[in-house]
């Protein structure tokens, strides 16, 4: 009899554990990924929570879709003052994303709200084939990807933005930087792909102020891109201690601090 009750307790415990795990994974399952969402990772203590905007400021992150081939989904946070009133932006910032992420990453991490609460207009784009932007055969060349970013900026009235580009999005950002560096007020590469395709002379010709960000533990793409990007004449570099490839996820506080410090020097 005691063995029977003991077995029942073990079964009940396993059922309870499975229920808890299913609850934690449901948000990511709905998003089409078995990796827990950022919100879930923070609840489980896997990712440090980023500081919220100053108390009393309510930031609204709006969404929109730009028509075209392909249509482009984006998120936007408009700048506000300390009283929460909308103001003219100190700067405009466009945030791309890596292979495993979307524009929603920057909303969940608090980056969009943090930028808006510090007076910056923040626009995060779902690149074609990611999030809510459908894939398209029209963006398979460097020039087509440059044209896509140019169309996005022009349609939304973005002039001289700071462009942030992690990992995979280097396929878009680096060709744009080469062709239109004069149109960028700043550049924030975070271990982007494609840095080996630029010659030393091409790097020297780019005058855009640049903040190079990479994780200490990213000994592959992070180290490789850092070695190449330091050829840019107007750069500073920030290595996030103990952080992996998606270093902004591992160390959001340190990343946000470095980003805001860089932006303040561009005003």
C-alpha cells in the first residue's frame, strides 16, 4: 500500500513539472521556436533584466508595415521628454537584427523604450523572411539589399540615422555603409557578417563614427569582425565581458550603457 501511494506521488510530481515547463515554453511555441522567449528567459533568470525607462514615462511601441516588394514590418518608439510628452528626436536610430531574432527582440529587451525615453526615435525592422516581413527573391544581391534599406529610410522620412547591425544583418548594413556612409550619422556593428569582403582602403574611406560591440566569449565572428572593423578610422570598441555572440542579450545593461554613451557624443 505504501508503495502504491509513493508511486502516485511520483507520477503527480512529474505531471506538475511537465505542466510548469509547458507553461514556460508556450510563448516561444506560439512564435514558432522551441527556444524560450526573452520574457521567459528573464523569468527563469537566464537573461538579466534590462533597466526600464525612467519611472512615470509610458513609452508606446507602435507597429507598421511598409508596402512594396517585399512589404516590411517595423516597430517604432517616438521620443518623449521627462514628462512623457512627445518631442523632436535628438537622433534617429534604425535597428536591424540577427538570424535568430526579429524587431520584437529590441522591444522585449527594452531597447526601443530606453532610446525613446532618452530622446531618440527608434525604428526596428523585420528583415525579409523574418518576423512579419515575408521573404522575397528580390533581395538576393548586395545592391538589392542596399536598395531595400534606402527605400525603408526614404519612405519613413529617416535622414542621417544611426544604423545598428548585429550578425546576419551585416549582409544589409555593410553594403549600405560602403555605398552610403555619408548618409549615416553613426554605425553600431555587433559582430556582423561580411567584414572580410571590404578592403583596407574601403575601410579607410568610411568616415562614419562607429561603435564596435562584441562579446568576450565570441571568439569566432565577434573576434573576426572586430579585427576587420577596427580599420575604420573613427571607431571605438566595447567588449562585453562574459558575453557570447548575441552579447546584447547576455549583458543588456552594459550594452545599453555603451550605446547611450555613444549616441550622446553624436548629438
